[in-house]
């Protein structure tokens, strides 16, 4: 369970209505199979030791005694198994019958959790047999053991601080205020629901929404185990629709009438980090009782999918929708800024690369929103020592296809004059050689904008800001940075989306060629064969790795060790471990050292949950030390 990963399973064993011996055998087999597979939490359906559809047989003492005897056998069978099991059964106490979940771990009955909300409408009539469970914990002797009975029980693992289990049953989730709300605020990071939800038209999707929505609202993992094959079909049919969700994301599903087993790994550390940063999540522990249990510490082999591109949706339709939404956010932000400043034009430095291409696409869209012609956008190409014929050509073709005003300002003479002013050797290709060009370009853009009553649109993206891959007071500065919230891996997909939806062959072809052009600042003279002498990813590392690291550093605050482990899973077969470690160290080094550039960024629209605006999501001192992070990386490398 290192790094907070918990293997879980929701399963629906076949059963026979009112045959407690058979049902117990099925539950024991499911338990043993789960333990063999390394599962640490197994959730079985509501009333699985008897069957949910027993009707008035629940009032027969033979059935309730059979269920208790079945639980005693299940407890005995759980000895030596390193997992927690939840099984449903009826319980007679103080002259009342309760629909309960038994929580079992290594031969010990940790507690009995009664159902709070009993449906008594449509096809359900649970109040005919059962009583609503009490909230406060009270001692009870059952199945040969002393335990606690009540709906406000929490089950906490001693060896894994992030694993705290809360339990509710079926209708509890459908209630206006489910018990899981209080359980989560009291500390539960996992909620298990033992259910018997019959299948009707449209119900599967509603059930799916409920489970995912509750996991999102409570910032928790949520297991839902549904009754399935073997229940009576007198009036209802059950489909074993089992689900496992985590913070709104469905991780595993056994579809209706399917296998009946949903299995995955929950990342409970991730849930705790979400709660730490969410100020609306206010703990409230009064009235809840914690029951501790033990699980043997174990290294869990990652089986859940770790996306190598966390900013980019995997599904094609979802990815297209994401790209369109981002373009709209950028467009509305820029349109408002143009409108508010009464700008006569907007100025873009167009290089023929990805970022300036995206900024130009957004600017043209903003003109449409404002009802202004595309020629309101003034695109300037500013060639110098390293500008290639390919990027210069693509810049001009792109501007022509979009109908924007295009002009060229060759800055070579200005830069050479500046070299003379400061005594820079023009044959010394150092950082001064490079940054002079970037700052002259920004100077020309700013002054051109002043002269024409406009303002400069910044083109730098989120990944560059994270790495500090921008010249301070050069391309680092603008009047509005439209790409500031977009990571490089997503910039590429947005431009691809623009090409796919271009509706014009010339525009489509130039966008595709821009996508095919290596990312380069073009600040050094080209090689003799005309190829790029600078390629950004060879200098700062692959953007797909840096975006991966950026996502987990900012979004969840994970430490270097866990991020490295996730990266090994995500990029298995593509990058060697030492390569991942090298660029992770590089990321932390640059991220800390370059904060001073982010502390004075221009305005720009937030488009996702990860952003570096010093006015919004990320406030960090410019002189913070990275020693703790690098020390952890050193220990990994030892």
C-alpha cells in the first residue's frame, strides 16, 4: 500500500434466495479469490448471505439464525487473509430487524453498520421488515464476537493512515443527505456501498452518475457492489452493476448483466491531497467512532492506468471537446481585453512555431466575437540570425490564410547595434547573444503596438512558464498572455484540432506543417545543412515528461518519489528509469530557480485546474529552496 495505493474489488457472487449455507460458501470463495489476487478491500452486495428478495422470510427466525451462522463461518474463513470484507445480512437486536453490513478483517468482526434510509415506495417495501439503524455506536454480541453496531462507524487501518473506511447501504446513497457525507467529513477516504438495486430502463446511467458524483463531492474512493444473479425474479431483476469511482472519475465498472466484478486501485494519498487544498471540506468528527484494524504493509504493483498525458483526454471526442472549450475560453478572455482597452489592433509576434500559431488563431476568433475584421490583428515576423526559411514561410502563409495584416521587421541590424552598445562579441553564442534577440523582438512589438493604438498578445505557454523557458522582459512579457494556462502537450492537440476543422486546404496544410516543425527558439544560426541548431526538447527535456511532472507537482502536491513511480508506470517501455529521474531533477531545478519570472506575469486566462498565475492558483516565494525535493531524488538514486 505504499504511496497510498489500495487494491479494491466490488463483486457479486451468485446466490440462492434464503439458502444461507450456499450463499456463505459463495462469499467465502469470493473472499479467498480476492485475497489471492492481492485485493485489500472487498465489497459484497446487500443481504448477500440471505438474498435481498427474501420478502416475509426475513421474519422467520430460521433465516436470521442461518445468516448469523453464515457470518460466523465467514469470520473463521477470513483468518489469515490480509483484506477487509463487507458482507450484507439481517440482524435481530432488541426486538427489531436491521439490514446490516458486516465489516470483517482477519477473523475479527470489526462492526455492524445498519442501513439508515429504508425505501418503501414503488417495488420496495423494506419498512415492512426492517427498522432504520441507530446512528450512535453501541456494543452488541453477534456471530460469537463482541463488536459495535451503528451507522457512524469508521474503520481505520493502522498501517495505512490514508485508508479510513465508511459504509452505507443502497438507498442511503439515493437519500438527500447520504450517511457517506458525514462519514467523509469525519475522515473516511473510502466509502463502500452494499446494494441491491434492481435493473430498469435508464437506471444504470443514473446509478453511475450517483456514484461518480458522490465520490467527487466527498473527495473519496467509492465502491458500489450490486446484487446480481440468483436473486428472485418474481417482480425484479438484478444485474450486478458494480462500480468503483475516485473523485468523480469512474475507474472500474462491471456493466449490467456482465462479469459482476469491478476491480482497480484507489489512490488514497491523492484524495487526502485534494482535501488539504479544498477549503470547503471541513472535518467534523463529533459522534463518530473509529475502529482500528491491521493490514500487512505491502508493495502494491501498479495496475491502474497512469496516463502519460494527464492534460490530454484519451478519447478522441472528449479531446476535441476539450480543445474547443479551451479555444473559447482564450477567445472570450482576449475579446474582453480588446474591448476594454479600446484597442485599435492587437499585435502578435509570429514565428511560424506552435505557440504563436495558437495565439494567432485565438486572436482571429476574438475578432469574430467582436464583429471586427481579421485585419485588426497585426502579425509581425521578426527574422534574425537563426530564423529558418521554413518557419518564415509558414508564418506568412498562415497569416494570409487567416486574413490578418502581415508585416516583417528584420531585427538583425538593431541587434548588431545593441551588441556594439554593450560590447557583446557577435561570434560568442552565449545567453546574451540569445536574449538580446528576444528582448529586441519584444521592444519592437511593444513600440509598434503603441504606434498603432494596440497591445501585444503574449504567446508563451504553461510548460515554458513552469521551466522558465522565456527571456525575462523579452518573450516573457506582453499585455495579455492568451496561452499562459495551456501546457505544450495540449497546444499541439489544439493546433491539430484547428487543422482538422479548418475548412480550408491552405490553412490546414500550413497548420500541419507547423505541427511537424521541431520546437526551437531559433536564436542561434542554422547549421550548415539548414537544419535547426537548437531544438528545445534536447535542451530542457521532452515536454511530455515535464507536463507530466508539472501536473502531479501542482495538481496534487505529490513528492518526487511518488511522481517518479507514476512516471515509470506511465512511460514504461519508452524511457529508461534513469532518463525519467534525470529530467525530473531538471524539472525541480528549473521550477524553483525560475519562479521570479512567474511572479510578474501578464494577465492571461485560466483554462484548467493547473495554472501558474501569481494572482490566482500559484503563490511561491522567488527564493524558495529546492533542497528537500532534490534530497528525496538523491535517495531514490542511491
